[in-house]
């Protein structure tokens, strides 16, 4: 099959190349014309290509090196300008394509005041920093759903990091309370007078993951109204993602505005970003996950 389709030139070569129409000719003057084998031609061509690429390869890498030197020089002079002020790490050339959705709507009612609220909601958030953050965000929204007064959430000291830090050590608590004051009433603790008048210790319960707003109204609200103080434990991902749009906006207000790290943490973060920016134009921040492996012993 292959032979039948082969070109006349190749057939010529296979036949010994002694005919009048050989494949290739070396045209050196004064020498007798000799047919050159196809393999030799291909070899020479490959060799030439190799030589060319070897040369252009060097040239390209040299150009690259040179252009990098130029870029680096202008980059570092740019950096000197940047490093004077704090960096807005969220700003990028693409940020204009995104818009926030944390504005409260005009019909979103004001927070219910402490005295007229349905009771106090205590939250024990759990997990690492990331999980704690979503837990706190959901806690604010759940307090809003229940018209409860939220007590500043307790952070987990046991399950992952065994970190002793409280909310007040990690987040700016006064900012948190004041920023959300229109949406939810938040206090630092249940007033002593109120605690003393309670007949029983606070009711403790754990709601299922991703519970809906209706679940809180059906299952938690009656207990809150009866006992006045309810504690929700292991509070991580306990509120459904699919909730009323105004409540979703509240979630954004908490996460993007109300939760601010304390000054020492902010400063340390700035310092790290500055150092990385001084080392290279591009850097990667890796979120190291802590995964607990439980032996089945
Ligand atoms: C919460 O308060 C609003 C008024 O601000 C009221 O319309 C709503 O029914 C209350 N919800 C609960 C669960 O008490």
C-alpha cells in the first residue's frame, strides 16, 4: 500500500537512483553530478535546524535576561514609591468588574433593642480561623432572624489549634458592635443582674448543619422565649446558604466590614505583604490547612 502511494522520486531512489531524474543533486562545479540519498538530505537539514535553534535559543535567553534587568530596575524604583503607604491588597486591575452587595436595603428594619429583644443568644463558634469567621457571620444573622440580643461569640479553644485567643484578641470588638448596631444588638456579656435572676443555667443546644431560617423560628425561638438565654454550640456552617437577600447582605456586612482584625494583627499582615513585595513582583499566599487524621484504633 505504502509503495503504491510513494512518490516517483522515492521509487527512483529505491531503484538505485541511476536514472536521468535523480532526487537531489549536489551542484559543485567541476565535479561529476552524484545523486544524494534522501536520508543524508534529511540529516543535513536536521543538523542545520539544530544549529539555528541552538543559536536563537541563546539569543532569546540573553534577550530575556536583559529585558528582566530592565523590568527589575523600573519595578524596584516603583516599589520605593509604594512602600511609603499601606497597601490595599484587595485592589487589582480587575476589581472594577466586581461590585459589593453589602448595602442594607431601605426597608430593612432597625435592630430590636436589648430590652425588647426575645432573649440573649450565646454562640460557641468552632474550628480554625476561617471556620470561626463564617460561624461569627452566621451568628449575627441568626440573632437577627430571632430578634435576639447577640453576645459576642466565644471562640473555640480546643478542637483545632488549642489557641487561647478570645474574640477580643483577634477582632476589633468595639468596631464589630458599633458597625452592626443598626442590624443586631450585640453585647459583650449577659448582664449580671439578668444571670442572677435566672432559675436554670442557659439552655444549650446544637442545631443541624445548614439549617434554614424557618428551622430557627420553629425550633430555637420557643426555647429562647421560655428560657431567655440560649447557647448554640459547635456553631459552624449552621445556617443555610440560601437565605433571604437582605440577610445575605447582612452576611456580607459582617464578613467584609464588621470583622476587622485587631491592630497588631493588621500590622503584622502589612509587614508580611511588604516583605514579599520587596522580594518579587509576584508571590503566592498559601492557606495551609490543618487536617486532623483520626486513627481507627
Ligand atoms: C422581629 O421584629 C420585627 C419588627 O422589628 C417583627 O416584624 C418580626 O416579626 C420579629 N420576629 C421575631 C421572630 O420576633
